[in-house]
C-alpha cells in the first residue's frame, strides 16, 4: 500500500506573498503610470527620468512609513491584549482554565476531553494557549513593524525599478511603448507567479492584474496628454 505524504497547503504563504505582490505591483503601476503621464505631456527624457526617480524614492518611503505605522499599531494592540491575558491568568488561573475548556467544548470536544486539553495546554504554556485559542494569534509570532516596513519598501522599489530602467534604456520616441510593454509583461508574470504560489487560477489572476494595471496606465497617460496639450496651447 502506497503511503501518501502530508499535503502541503499554500495558505501559510498567503500573508507574506500578498504583501510582496502588492508592494511590487504598486511599484510597477505607480512608476510606469507616472512615466507615461509625464512623457505624454511632452516632457523631456531627462525630466521624465527625474520624475520617475523622485516617485520611486517617495513611493518607497510612503510604503515603509505606512506599513510601519499600521503594523506598529497592530503590535501595540497585541501586546496590550497579551498583558491583560497574562494578568488574568495570574489572578484567576482556575477561571481561565474553565474559559479555555468552554472554548474547546464549543468546538466539538467532549467535556472530559476539553478539560484534559485545557489543563495540559495551560500547564505547558498558559499564555500561548489563550493567545492562540481565545485571542486568535500566537504569542510567539507578534507583528514586527521594522521588518514589515523594510519588506514593503523593498518590494515597492524592486517593482518600481522595472519601468524606470525600461524608460531609461529607451529613446525619447519609444519611452511610452517600451514602458507599457515591459510593465504589462512583468505584471502578467507577477500575477501568474503569485497565483501559482497561492494555488489560485493562474490565467485569471494574471489577466486581472494586467488589465486593471493597463487601465491605470491609460488613464494617467490620457491625463498627462491632456495637461500637456492645454499647457502648450
């Protein structure tokens, strides 16, 4: 009889995958759209590149600050919840064990088994048991604001460099088509890779990312062309 290995689910990769994909996607879409808008407004190649570099730095800093503040708030909430739970366990361990028993009983365990599980888990690590089963998070995997900020800024920068380098290598005449083709191709691949890693429909995810990004680029380029025409007129 062939023994089947444990299934490897992809859900555990979703949080970091989602953050990385969003950061890189934002970098590509933001910088490519800005480059198209500025180029469509008939700016010089030098001014287009200057705008792209400034947008890359500003976007990366914005992503880092936003992620840091958001995750830091989450970390503060988690720390406060753990402190309160620790005080409750120290003040009323019997009551907290009963609370944990009720949680397991509502999940389908018999009363006797729920009591046994609660007793053993609290003897091993009471705070971790309550953090996981009562509060819904692990006491050993709290939010890390600095790590999140660096990861967000890094993924944005990695994505932003793609259209920026494409525009830098293109001549003034071909900045727009080269940026569009390069950015959309990378977005399609990025969407496909993230879908494959997450176990989703590959083509659907790739086309969704590509089409919406193309719309964003088209709108920005149209506004840039309109502003450029108005200014020259």
